[in-house]
């Protein structure tokens, strides 16, 4: 975590204006599987700009959907590596939980922190992690890494770049706005302020 307190306070859910209430409806409706009645700190913060949040959610929903060509487990590897590279404690905590639900083991999550050269990755997994590193550091995937990603096809390679781009942006917001962990989440000890 870069900051130990918010720079932008999350909204009080009892004091929403109509536009904010509409923007948060997918999360506040207990019957909706998106939020199930729980509104995360990220959304309680982003709703201070409700129209921007609506656009953000539309793109984010694509990244986290089955329309993304990356299988869930590999998508979560890329998101975790991006959050790690951006030193986003909130992102890493959230997607550690999500990654485990998508089949990542605690050992794999530790190896994601070590990067593409950690032992045990397949050639494709290592290339996906390397592409994440290259995109965050240089905003470009090298020719050698691009070639190793061939198995993903054009759509998969595009979705990998889209995913890293989305979660780099998310990490920037989380870090800069000082969005704090959710109750019950724990910051990775290597990402504490």
C-alpha cells in the first residue's frame, strides 16, 4: 500500500445523490451477482465521478468477462503481475483472492511476484508475465516476447495488452487516490507502505 489513508474519501452510501445511486445500482442490489449488495472501496471512491465510473465499468466488464480470450487463470496471472509491478497493494490483495478462485495456487501467486523467470512456468506463462513486465516498464511488447505469445493468437495477444493497460490504470487510481483495503483483506507484506 502506497498510502495509509485515503486522499479521496469513499462516499457514504447513506448520502448518495441520484446520479451516484444509479451508478452504484449494480452493486447495491443484493440480487445482482455483480456486487451482491457489497460496494467495494474502489467503487465508493470512483462514484465521486459517476459518469467516468460508468465508462470505466463498461471496459472493466469486458476485461473480466468471457469475451476476453485469456482463460481466467492466465488473466489473473497477468493482473496480479501488473498490480505487483505497479506496487498496488489493493489490486494485489483483491486479485489474490480472485486468482485463487480461478485456480491459482498460493505457490503460483508467490512465483508471480518473482516474475517470468521463476522456476515452474510454461513458456507461454513466462511470456505472459514478461509481456506484463514489458508493458508496464516500456509500454511495448518486444518482438521476442510477442513471438512466444503466438499460441494466444491475435485476439489473445490483444486482450493481454488490454488487460495490462486496464490494470495499470486501475493501479494508478488505487495508488494515487489512496483507496484502502477492504475489511478482511490483508496487504502483501512486500507491498506495505
